[in-house]
């Protein structure tokens, strides 16, 4: 992460922090993410990584600091408004509409951008059908990123775990984000699935021209695809830099040696 130059960042935070009662979960979180950058957020269990995603997406209102998305302060926005403004995420614990089909899960993401009014939808006017057709085609196109178009009609809860994680990414992408936040996307995946995921995250960044911020304990993935990494420990950034800078940083090594988490 080079010096901050405002215009180049899709997402920027200044002095961002949150307290839960007496616990300071995140403090002085300052980052700038380039418009097509892949950034990693790593750190031991309980360091505050997911809390940062919850702050960025306004699940939690920050206690202090600000968040600038594409030059605009997100202060006062709720999670839906932030999503509309360009931040999409996946969750550490998968959140899909289990009983809906794979395609319908993606269409829920697309819905933000489907261009028909309530009147048109309720009365099934021609515009409704043409927009529906577009949504169907778009959903299949997005599913195809992960080779999942042929599973469009399958119920989400009948997919294997790794495929559910991929579907969550597709659903997030369907909302048309400028930045995609992925919370442990490789969790529960086997090594070949993780390898495939790494390629696809890069492909998504290249094809969509968006930024990606990811939390991950799999160091091979983090070091393999992130251009910049921030290391969090007890709610504070203890190091920022390229993968090689991070790997040789004594404070980082110490923070990790202090944990028992495998792969961390
Ligand atoms: N809503 C909340 N109320 C109180 N404490 C919270 C809340 N959310 C998070 N915390 C606390 O904030 C700290 C950071 O938690 P967080 O889930 O962000 O960690 P993490 O880095 O994502 O860890 P992991 O790698 O295990 O997912 C923890 O001490 C957690 O208990
Ligand atoms: Mg977490």
C-alpha cells in the first residue's frame, strides 16, 4: 500500500474503529484499496477481521472514523444503501436462501438492478417478461464463471459446501459491486478447489475490473493472489505491505507463532 492518493482508491478508511462495551474490537484502521487491487486481510482468530467487514458494510455503525467509497463518505448509509453504492460481500458462515434454486439466489442479487417498477411486475406487463429474460440470461452468465450454469435449477442446499461458497460469490457479484469483500472464501475447500478459486478471484478482478478484499487463513491463497496485505492483531494493523514484505516481518511472525490456528 503506497502513499494515499485519494482519487485512485475505490475504498478508503480513516481512523476507523469500533468498541463493544469495554472491548475495542478495531482501532485506527487506515487503508486505501486501488480500483482493481486484490488486498488481503489476515490475522489470528478474533483479531477483528470480520468486524472490519461488518463496519465496511454497515452491519455495525463505526464508533469512530470514516469510510470513503468511490470518493463518497458512507456515513449514515444502511447495509442496503452501501450495497447499492458498490460494496458486496460474502459471509464467513454461508448465507444463502437454502430452499431456493441456485438461479433464484443469483437473481436476488441481480434484483437491485432489474429495471421494472412494481406496477409492471405485479401486472406482468411485457417489460416484466423482457427484464425476466435478461435476468435469467445474466444469472446463467454469472454462474458460468464457476462453471455452475448447469446447476441453475438445483436447490441451493443440495450443493456441496465448496459450490455453496462459489454461489455466494456469484450472488455478491450479481449486485454489480465496485469492491467485493470475501470472508474466508476457501474455508472448507480442498486444495484443488482452493487452487481453482484463486484463479477465479483473479479472473473476476480482471473481467469485471473491480477490487477484491479478502480475509483468509490459507496463506498459499493470500500470498498467491494478493498485491497488498494488512495484518491485524488485537484489532490493530501491525503490518502492511506486499506478500514478501509481510512474510519477512518479525512482528507478523510473532503474532502467528502466538496462535494455534492451523494454516495461520
Ligand atoms: N457484536 C459483537 N459484540 C461484542 N463483541 C464482538 C461483536 N462482534 C465481534 N466481537 C468481538 O470482536 C473481536 C473480533 O471478532 P471478529 O469476529 O472480527 O474476529 P476475526 O478476526 O474475524 O476472527 P476469526 O478468524 O475467528 O473469524 C472478538 O473479540 C469478538 O468477540
Ligand atoms: Mg472472522
